[in-house]
C-alpha cells in the first residue's frame, strides 16, 4: 500500500510573484539543479491551494502575498532537472502580488540559493530556467505582438539588444570585481589589526623587561638598614628605576594618543572626573580637587576613563 502511495502523483503549488515594476521573483533552487523557478511546494492535508501558496511563499522567502490567481495546472513527470529523485508532480501555478513592496526577502537556504527579480522577456532568454517555468512565463506573462497593417519591425532591435548585453556583461564584471575587492579589504583589515596589536605589544616589551629587572631586587636588603649600610642608597636607586619605568609607560601611551587627566588642584569637571567623595579643605575652593583616588585618561580629546577624585566642600 505504501509503495502504491509513493507512485501516486504529488499535488503541489507554485507562485509567480509580480512586483510593481512588472518583474517576477525567481529563486535558484538546489533541488532543481540550481535552475531558476518560482517558490512553491506541496499542499498539506486539509489546506486549500491558496493557503498552500501563501504558506510556501512565506516559508521559502519570508514574503506575504495577495491577489492570488490560479493560472493553470502543470504536469512534471520524471524531470531530469529535478535532482532529488524521479517523481510525478501536478502543480497548480498561481500569479500573485506583494502585500507590501518594501518587504525584505529572507530565503530558506534549503529551497533557494539566491533570488532575482527579472522581467518576463529576460527570463525566457536565459538558459538556467526550469523547463515548465519557461513555458508558463511564455504563455501568461509575455505580451504577444499582433502583426497588423501598421506593424513595423524595429530596425535597430538587434543592435540595441547587443548593446544591452554588452552593458550588462560589463556591469556584471564590475560587480564581481567590487565583491572581490570587498573580500580583499576584509582580509587585509584583519591583517592590519593583528599588525597593530603586535606593534603595540612590541613597544611595551622594554617596559615589561625593566619591570622584571626591578622585581628581581632583594627588597629585604632595600628596606632593612641592619642588613647593609648602603640600604638607603640601594632603595633610592630602586625608586629611580621604578620612576623610569613609569616614564616609559607614559611615553608609550603618549605615542598612541593617550593622555592622563589632571586632577589635584584642578576644578572638578564632570566630563573628565568622577566624584568619589567630599572633604573639608580650608586652603581649597569649593569644587576643587583635593585627592586622586584613581587615574583617568583621554584619547583624541575624548574621555576613555574618568578620573575618580575627592573634591573640597
């Protein structure tokens, strides 16, 4: 019984969505050998064909459609273009419009690799269109010229079409070059960031090396006068070395545009300072900074960390 059901034709729906410019939405389907066709799929049990069209379009493209009009049923039997398996489809194709022209398309990657809005005349000229789709476009969307007494063939059509194809080919090449340039810039941007980080780290290495040397000093010898007579002199030399390291740090920061915010003796500025408290200071004006709790820094005139301070009250 199951094998017999599998052999039954499958009823599906398809949608030809037309925008305000008269263009039709085409999707490149991996299931159909990367050929272009409209969105669509199976009708689920209990839903009408119109409901199925709306659901399939929403699932595959994220679009809402309206003015849904049945065109004609189309049979597709064991098509070589359908890459999943041999199958028999009875497709109820519909014409529809967008409920809102500003909607954003969000393709389901399983159903469509890319989408194109194409004029019917351009669709039938392509060689990557699914066969039954081409037939439907020719039958329902191409305006047939009625040759009459006053009909004249366009004398320059062939020349104009050639020019159009040349312009289009040039535009496609330019677009491909632009995309390649975008990828190259993104790649180089990452390389530049890594180079910048390496340069900054290299500038800090001498400071780090001097800090390590300072930390190898025998601090017991420095602070215990009973151990050595020249302890005060050693401590003073160690202090000078640490002061040198501090200047090195400040110089590296300055090279990268980082400036320390002035605090003690300055007037409190909420753009530069953060008040951590107040205290009485007879020799200071109200709002003048008495003490610095933690340093602040700015870069390019912008505060990157406010200085925490105590102000006079």
